[in-house]
C-alpha cells in the first residue's frame, strides 16, 4: 500500500475523522499554555517594555502565513501531477487560514511598530512582502470563488499558485532591493528566534507548536467540509434529472 | 491578575484581542460550516436511500 | 505565427478599441496627478518616475481582457488550439501583439508626458529604456492572467486582482531604473533585473498561459 492510498477521499474521511478533535484539543492546549505563559509569566524586555509579549502572536502567525502558501503550492503540484482531488481541496481549504494568519501577522506587527518605531506602517521589506502575500491570497481565493466547474477551478488555481509562488519570491527580492538606501529598517532581530533570550524562547516555541497544530486541524476540518460539499453537489447533479422526469 | 503592562498596555492588549478574535472566529466559522454541510449531506443521502 | 501576429494587429487597429484607449488613459492619469498632488515642480519631479510607471502599468492593464476574450467567444481560439501551432506559441504571439498595440505606444508617449510631470533631463533615456524593456513583461504576465480568466463572464475585475500583484517586481525595478537615472546613479543592476524578468517571463509564462487555455477550452 502506498502513501497515496491516504489521499482517496473515502479513506481520507476515515482516517481524519478521529484525528481532528485531538488536533484541535492539542492546538488549544498549546496555545493556551504558550500564550498564558508568554502573557503572564515572562518579564518585560528592557528596551521594548511589555510590547515584547506581542512576539508570541506575531512570529507564529507570520511563520504560518508563509507555510500555508508553501503547503498550497505543494498541494497544487500534487493535484496537477497526480490528480488527487483531496489535494486540490486541501489547497482551497488552506487559503482562508493563510489569509487570517497574514492578517494577524500584519496587525500585530503594526501594533508593535507603533510604539517601537513610532509608526503603524513602514515600507520595510518584510512588511511590504507580507502585504503582497496578502494580495496573492486574495487573488487565489477570488479565482476559486469565480469558477463554477470544480475541476477547472482546481486546475487554474493550481497554475496560479505556482506562477504566484515564483512571483512572490521575486517580489521578496525586488522589495529588498527597492528599499535599500531609503530606510535602513528598524532592527527586526526579535523576528529571529535565535536572537531571543531563553525566557522568551520556550513559550514562543510552545506558541509556534500551537499555531502549527491549529493550522493542521483547521485545514483537515475544512478539507473534510470541501469533500462533503463536492459529494453533495455530485449527488444533487445525479438526482436532479430523475426529479425532473418524475 | 493582569500583569503590569506599563505604558504599552493598549497595543499589547489590542494585539492579543484582535488576534484571538480572528483565530476564534476562523475556528468557529470552520466548525459551523462543517456542521452545516455534514447535516445537509446526511439529509440528501437519507433522502436518496430512504 | 507571423500570420497570426499580423491578423491580431490588424484586428486591434481596425476595432479601434484597445489601440487608442490605452494611450488616452495614460494621458489622463498623468494629467490628473498634478491636480491631486499640487503643481509644485519639485514635488512632481520627485514623483514623476513612479507615476509614469504606475500609469503605464494601469494603461496596459486596461486592454488585457481583450487578449483572448474575443477569440474565445467566436471560437477561433478553439480553432487555433487544433492548428499545428502549439498553444504556447499562440500565447506568445498574443502577448506580443498586445505589447505592440499598447506597450510600444506607451513607451513612445512616455517622454512627452514626462515633460508634463517635469521629469529630470537625465532620466529620459532611462524612462524609454526601462519601459521598452519592462512593458513586454507586463504584456506577457497579463496574457497569463487573461488566459486564466478567459472562461469567466465577468473576468475583467478578477483579472486585475490576479495580475496586479504579479506586476510588483516589474514595477519596482522599472521605476527604480528611472529614479536612479534621474539622480545620475548607476542603473545597471535594476536594468538587468528588469531585463531578466522580461526574458524569464517570455521563456516560462507561455507554458503557464497555454496550460490555463487548455483547461478553459476543455
């Protein structure tokens, strides 16, 4: 039996059914532990004061915003190569989760930047690339929503996802280049976990684990929903002619 | 109970507030839609078989 | 291929629509900008490179949905798909025709409009060079977007939403060339990057566009 067996819709529904509540529980536990630990039990940073606590939301959501797109890219490739419907539906299911993650990363970043950099928004390369990523998500979701035939939609969004990935990487470098010399960029060393002292590091890891688990749980749940929607429309399409004739 | 957040209480609390609202909202919407679709599918399958 | 190109060009000129419209739109946007930001020459000089590029980009966007839509509706695209010319070639030719009818006139008109925005003297050759190098990429990326949305009834708005984020790198490097040119700084790096995007786009995007067309013709 190969690994692709797990991508059969019926099998997928079978093995994910018991998994989803566990994943949600585990994600919730990690998030509660990590966020409570981070919020109540870590000291303030000597430079940033209490705003350092935002890191427990900002870094994990930013991480997942990028990883969600990466997951969609892989799912799209699998769909184009192997034509597994579950794969295409998983990519569709992941996109709104990615949007929310991007929004959280942007919002927490803006809120942190206001007291620290003195501005809600700077056209810093990192911020700008996240905004562009957000636009890519919007286009991807809009294309899914616009096409009625599910297989056509899966094909076209997959192509868009692949081309979009190339351009997203390109934009990242272009943006880096564009902002050189304009503004040095406030030190984002807090973004790199290895720069963070241990007191902050461990609850941050717990939070990241919580976000990852939550992402997996949400994608599985939403993929299951999409599979049911697909089955439902197939059933309706099959029954309608008989209803008309009788 | 709430730790002393100093002068940055507003930004920190709003960041946590908005992020948690967004996450909970996403989870609730996903679960609500999953329930609705599941019920609808069972209804259709029940009608076909019965 | 050449026959198809000539046919497309002839149709674009005869139908009148796309040919003059993009240019007029370009002109209007440029004229509107000083009303928005004020007539101070120094301010206009500073923002001119960016405004010229953004306006050219929007003008190119305007006629994108025509690339495949008409041929898709009257069925000639399906005919082209069965012809010996591969769809990749069709996408390439269509993008080229779009560039000749919009990108090329925009490039030639840009220096004239540069006067209106009080663009710095040394920037003019670079404005021409960057638009000449960059607008083909806009057409090719746009052809890909048009291929994605060709089957949709109201694809125009969606097309802009899909294509505009893809335009970001081209815009950044293109405007950077002009800005550096205006300030007398070396322009080689952004110019090379811009050329790289155009060449890479023309090498790879026809395949993506053709894949999207095949799906839509299914």
